[in-house]
C-alpha cells in the first residue's frame, strides 16, 4: 500500500494540504488577494495558536505553496502570500468552499461568510 500512496496523486496532494489548518491558511491568503502579516493571519484564523500557525506556514512554504518575505525592521516584519503554485489552487479552494456551503445548507446550518480584514 505504501508504494501506491507514494505514486497516488490524491495521497500526494493530501500530504501537501491535509490537516486541520493548511486549507484554512490557503483560503485566508486566497481571499485576501495579497500578502498578509503573521499577526493578520493569526487574528483572522480563529482558534489557531501562534506555534501551529508557524508550523503550518513552514510546511506550506516547504511545499512551495506559500512565499515568505522578511523585512529588515525592528522587530522583523514577515509577510506571507500564495506562491504561483498556491494561486493555482484558488479555483479548487473556491469549489471546496461552495461544496461546504452546500453541505451546511443540506444539514440545515446557516453558513456564515468569512470576514477578512
């Protein structure tokens, strides 16, 4: 089974974007349409700890889905934005959002639009 998982595109994609926070981070960056500072991401993504945000951003950066830019200020300013590969995920992220909305409506739940600052 492990050889199959290593060659399966779905398993590979899930390795890159799976987990509780990665898609939420990518969705937040996609909705913002520009770079976001670490603190902006932390305020926008409800429930994520700074440690987890750092870990997930590093993983997304390693996967080349997110780019990080450091500015030589005191204290250092760091901005994150989608890379070219990350931007290519925007249609998929929009479809996941649409699917999630449909599922919520089907279950009688009221989807709340995400407010991004």
